[in-house]
């Protein structure tokens, strides 16, 4: 389970980096807090950060449940796929919002596998 803990911490660090970038770029793009709109480029950073927060709410419990009921090594590997997907999403969205799809799909599929596996494993454990 240590690998799952490491992936969890990496996911939190990744999200923290996105938050830090969003916050530090407010001044560069002239978006004064508490505003959440303004410069379109800054809004991309903001959306990456907030979309990642939205994904973490699903990803983190799914990761831990998959690791508990199915396999921690496979769960950690799927977690790394999620993290790579978020990096692709970040790079794509910042460059051009139309280029965010690949990263989103990679992360979403990893999360979906974690969810389905975790649910299946929990059900199997409950009836077995």
C-alpha cells in the first residue's frame, strides 16, 4: 500500500502545483482576487486547477478502494496513468483548450478502471 500512498501524495503535489501556478500568474495576467475571470490565458490555468480538484474527489477514493479490494500494485500503476493524464491535460489546455481532450481521456479512463474495479472487488468481497 506504500505505492498507493506515494501516488496519492504525488496527485496532491500535482494539484498543489496547479494551484500555485494559478495563484502566481494572477498578477502577470491582471486578475485580482477574488475574480475568477479575466485574461483568457489565466482562465486556462484556473480551469486546469479546478478540473483537477473535481477529478481528485473521484480519483482518490477509487484509487484506495481498488488497492484494498483488487490489487495495490495495479492500483498504483493506474494512479500513475491518471497523473500522466493530468500533465497532458495541463499542457494541452494551456496551449489551446481544444488540445485538452487526450489528457482528459487518459485520466478519465484510469479513474473509470479504478472505480469499476473497486466496486467489483467490494461487491465480490461482500458476497464471497
